[in-house]
């Protein structure tokens, strides 16, 4: 072959950058026009990866979901992760003083929530909220009406314990009335 039989071809590769929006970082990839795309995904505790979008905020920002199977841009692009909060199950332990009709409820990660209130079987105690541990110990999750004190941030299913407040305390006096 003679040198004049050779052709020079220039292929431009473009950078696709990913803003994981708080999730695990994703390295940029480089693609040429027409290359097949195998899009990476990111991870974020408490959330499901939804998709990559052309603007931060995903659908809430009226952004377009990036669904191309082949690279068709002629410039570098930036894509933004969109996340959907996961749902977790909360089960209840009312202890020896209470009763409750509901065994469990679902809560969404990073959202405020309302949990059902336990009913006391002991006239000297009232429900004081849901706690991480029995006897009103550990982190308090709700007030006495079941309203969350902060958004749900446990990225797992949890059993909460009723906290009981003593409202009537009496001492029987021997020989008294």
C-alpha cells in the first residue's frame, strides 16, 4: 500500500459528566457520536435512583429524562441524578400498659410522618410518644399525638416502643382510707 491510500479520520469524543446530587460520585464517561450508551447509576442512603436528567430537580424542575440509547450530542453534557425517597416499615411495641389496632405503618425517608397513638390499659398512665427503646428511652420519634419530631432518617425498618407517662401516683397507707 502506498501512503496516499491511507485516509485520516478524526473522531471527536465528548464528555458526559454526572452530578449525583448528594449520592455516590460517578466518574465522567467519554463518547463519540453514535456510541452505544451504558449509563451508570449512583447510590444514596434512603433513596432509590430514579434517572439522569438534563437539569437539577428532575421532573419537579420540568427537566427532561435522559433516555438516549446512543450518544447523539456534539458537545460535552452534564446530567443530574434524581432520587425518590424509599419507604420503610415501622412496627409498634406498646409494652404491658397499652393496646393498639395497628401493627405497622409505612413512612417515607426524609419526610415528616404521623403515627397512630397507643391506648393505655392502665388508668395511671398516658401515652407520651414513640421511642427508640422501651420505657421512653433512647431517641423520641413522636409527640403524644403521634406527630413526628423530625423527618424520618432511618434507612431501615424499625420497631418503636410506646413511652408511657405516669399521671397518677399514689401510695397506699397502711390502715388509711
